[in-house]
C-alpha cells in the first residue's frame, strides 16, 4: 500500500529533478546575481538595487525595450499574415497526404541550416550593389541604390520573418488538421460563403494554434541578439544585444538584472495571450 501511494511521486520525480536543475536553479541564480555589485574587474556578492535603478531609470533602456517590443510586434504580424495562408493551403487545398508531407518538408528544409548562414545569405541580395538593387537599376525602377534594404530595421525584421515564420505555420497547420471537416460542410450547406466559413468556423478553431505560434515568435524575437547585430550593422539595438554587450564588459549583474526584467515582460506577454485563448485545448 505504501509503495502504491508513492508510485505517482516516483513517476514525476525524474521530471521534477530535471525541472529544478535546468530551469528553476538557473533562474534563481540569475535573480540572485542581479542584486550583486561589480566594478571593472570583479563581481562582488552583495545585495544592492543599483542594477535595477540604472536599468529602470535610464531612457536608453526604455528606448531599447521599446524597439525590441516593436520588432516583436511587427514580426508577429507579418509571420501571422504569412503563416496562416500557408497553413490554410496545406490543410484545405492539398488533398493528398503525400503531397501535404512533401510540401511541408519543402517549407521546413531551409530551417535545417544554421540561422547565421540564412541571415548572411541576405547580404549579397540586399546590399547596395546586391542582386535586388542591380535588378531594379537595370529595369530603371530606381535611379540609385536603395540604402534601407540592408543594415537597417527593415533588414532585421525581414531576417526575423525568414527565420521564425515556420514557428507560426506549424501550430496553425496542426490546429487546422484537427478541425472536423463535417463542420465546414455543414457551414457550406447552410449557405455560408468562403469568407464566412473562414471567419466563423476556421479562425475560431485555430485560435489555440495561433496563440502557440505567437508565443513562439514573440518570445524568440524578444530574446534574440544575433539577428540585430548582423542585420542592422550596429545601427539598431535590442534587449538581448544590450545584455550581450554588458557580459562582454564583465558586467554580469547588470546583464542579469536585464534578463530578469525581460523574463517578467515575456511572462506577462505570454500570460496575456493565454488569457485570451485557452492554449491547453491544443496541448
């Protein structure tokens, strides 16, 4: 009887240990370090609020967080506008399961390569003397090369969409494949147009997938720093890049405070999404 009572706890014990070692302990460590002091050559174990005061009362910090949120919002909107039609086409217009698999693999194959390689591949295409500018000049669409295509906010958002669009396509496609096709047939028999069926049947049933894709895209973009560094040419900033710069200067407590604030912001964003949509239905 005693062993039977302990069985559920023994079953969850391995997962609990992994959770504590690889999630809870690192987060608690970051929170602890965020209250330490530092100077140019060392980290001083202490309890000070200087890191949070410098972080929260700096206009540079607020501007950086604002730009990070703006990058995340624009990327989310574009990936949703791109990902939903792609998932809709694969789920409802491709009848053969074989072709669905083939086309889905076509969407995923580019994501098997390194993110850095895929970002760098945009440079010869978007550069001042790149393929796009050369083609537009040859067609006499423009008189001089477009400067905003590379090393700009436009290039950063373009790279984000290219890198993370699949994170929006997959959850939405999964939700659409779970929709009972008889519901769509019933709506069509009731006289509903294609747009009405999309608005009243498909989109409401896809909300969990949209929410999961949104969580993936927003959280990854808000914590990214490599894309901003490479694609903006140092002309844009993000919270992740700010933390990376602090760590390169051995300012680990300041970077830890930034990480804590960013974690709180991301958790609040995810909580707001989960209040709007019951993601547990998808899981």
